[in-house]
RNA sequence: GGCCUCGUCGCCAAGUGGUAAGGCAGAGCUCUGCAAAAGCUCCAUCACCAGUUCGAAUCUGGUCGAGGCCUCCA
């Protein structure tokens, strides 16, 4: 089975066939750097991170471009509020973005261009559009003449009449048509500016993506991605600009991720109901956040809540506990060369899921079955003496790790990951590790004395305080309840 | 007002024509001094109504409900 992707342009899943066999060019709209990223940004970036990883895993030579929009009204406003140059503000938030994405374990894109590095290209596109009659200069601004581009609104499936019927469109003084959008804006006081044939100014929003994508991927490329909220106007305008200027088809497949909701409502800056990535990482491990996001399909909305994150943490722990168990179970047993087909079977199911429009939720479900399989095998009587089972566990463990890598999951050391989780949780309880160890010692003595009443008393007291004891052959350990 | 999504077990969540994945929670059992973990078993007919079909959660129409876009937004 080969890869199928849902294309917003056609509204359905299509067979994925790159323009050049074996190669993929992918452009994803990055962030406008004027504030810290919230969980919605985390989702978009994680989603395209796994799409990138899976394309490479599938053998495509993939070029992934994700930009920074570092010149924009909001950046300028925020910088002026703080009394610092907008370039400085942008730099600060680019750094913050990079830190957040690194924390979330994102692979670095092939290119991470900044809008301000492409001013020449932006001016060139404006000029071509004006020459073709698709744009016009007006009082130092340059606007796109949308009614000259007949494919306008094809992506968002609207029409001009209903758009104009909407009461919220305000007529710009300089525009021929209220629907026209700015390619270039004349500089106002306290704004960064660049010289252009239309006077000093700066790019409008949208044009930078056309400039960067064509510079790095060519006029036509395979995948263009971003959040749903970018479909209109951002992506619609990009198409108009890029295809208008080049005369060639722009992106072949349009992929859009769904929103992160809070209480069934879209999380957004304007609603003020957002949680920043840094805030969330105070409480949850970055991999838990990633796991949470990937247990839903990328196009579905997901509801962000403490409960959902906690559930994801439990689910991810199951993986690490199983990986730890498997590691211990086969430790020290010599390799026999016995073959196992379990890993290959798991990989087939994983690929089928991911090939179906990157269904990471289903892929993870398959991996959960791999976990159950591993646990079952390890729990078999005289497991260590059964070379075929040992080979199967080794195979499954290696496969879960390898496929997990494609999702950016399970790549921590299990023991360390579980330890970290334990001690992070412990910090919120009013009990120390030393005290727990002391209680374990006391209980051990009681058990040696066969004083089970005392032993159970200690256990129950700890449970009251949120600590659960685990007895095993190797002794007693503890975990958070 | 226009356009577009979505509505699956207590919770999260796959499944878009062939008879409901997975996780969490829950019940029983095995294991355990007792527990925990792990394993095994059990646990939904898919908002509602009507239709198409041999057959529908999946297609069509309608009803109700939720959300999104139309303004900055991942």
C-alpha cells in the first residue's frame, strides 16, 4: 500500500505522487515571532515533524522548509510597546521558539528561512505581479487585484459574493476592491523599512511565504502545510501570489492540521485561553505532550485538558515500563540467531496506518499491541530458557523503538524516563525519597519477622500519602499512585 | 447572514459500504503473605428520524447539538 494524503484543495484523500519520484519538497508556515508559542503551535509543529519523519522513513528524499515570519504588524506593535527594535523582539522569540521545539524533540527542518532575508525576492514578486496586471501600486502600498486571479478562493471553497456579504470587511482607502490584499506596505513612523520601487516600506503578510518557498523549493513543490486557520486568507493569498507570478502550479498537496481546543473552544491568542508550551512543560514531560498530540489524528480537533494530559502520561508510561521489562528480561542472554517475524508484522501494520493520511493514532494503537505482546512473552514461565521467545521479545523491542523514532517517541532511556517522572511527581507530595526508603526498610524488617499486620500498616500509610510499594524478587521499589 | 467541519463505550480515540481498533477507568480470574505490575476474560451498534442498498457508524435527505472560517491566528 502506498501513501495517501488528504488534500484540502480537493477535499479528499489522494494517492501521494511527488512531482519528482523519490523526492519531496515540503513547506510549512511557521510562526510570527512576537510571543511565546502555545500548545496549538506545538501541535502544528509536532504534526509536521512526524510527517517529515515519516516521509523520510518511507524513503523520500525530503526537503522540509519551515519559516519564521519576523516582520509583521504584531511584531512592530509589541516591540514599540516595549521600546525595543522589532528585530530584537523577533530574535528573542525566534530563540524562544527554537528552545521550545528542541524541548519537544522536533527534528530540525532542512531550511528555516526568515522573511527579512528575502526582501529582494519579495520585491521581485511584487514587480512581476504589477507587470502582469495582477497587482497595483497605490500611495506607496502594493495590492493584489484578486478579481484578476480566477482561481482565487478555490482552496477555501468560497466565492467573492458571499465574502463581501460578510459585514466585517472594511474598505481600505487605497484599495480598488475591498477584497484586495497588501503585498507591500508603505513605511509608517517607527517601523522597520526597506527601499523599494514604490518607496520605503515593508512586506505585507503572505508574500514572504511565496518568496521563501519558491526560493528554496522552486515555483512548484509537493506539500504545503499549516494550521486550518491559515486556509483563508493566508494560503489562498499565497496561491494567488505564487501562481500569479510564476504561471505554474504552486503546491500539489495542501495539508492542514486541526485545532487544539480548550473546553471545546479553539485556543487562540485573541480568546486568551491559551497555554504556552513552557507553562505546560513545567508540569508534563515533553514526550507526554507529543504522545497526547499524536494519539489523535492530525486533522481532528483535540481538547486540551489536565485530565487528557494525565491519561497520556499513563499511556506513555506503559510503553516505558514494557520497554524496561523487555530490556531486563533478555539481559545477559546470548543471541541465538533465531528469527522472529513479529517485528516485521508490527511494522507492516504501522506503515499501513501511517500511509493512510498519517494516522498516528492508529499507528500507536498497533504499537500498544506490540507492548502487550512483549509483556505476554516476558511473563511466560521459564521465559529465559526459551530461545524463540527471547528472540521475539528482542525483535519486538527493537521494532517498537525503531518505529517510535518515526513518531519521535520512546527514545529516552526507560529507567531514566520513569525515574524522572517519579521524582517530578514526588516533588508535589509532602514526602521525601529518603523517608520512603526508611519506611521500606522498616517494612522489610516486619516482613522478615512475619509481622504482616505491621507490614500492611506501613504499605497503607504510604498509599494514603500517594506512594505505592512494589515487591519483587529483587526487593521493594516504589512508585507514585 | 454565507460557507465548512464534526457528533462512536464513563473518559480519550481509530474506523468513511460488509457487520465496531487501541488507551484510561471498571468487573472477574491468574500471580502475590497481602498488594502492585503483567497476563487472561468481560465491558458500545455508532446524536435522532427517514431513505438508498442484499448489507450503513460509513451514502442521501431532514432534525437536534457542538465547533470553525468569513478580522490577527498553528
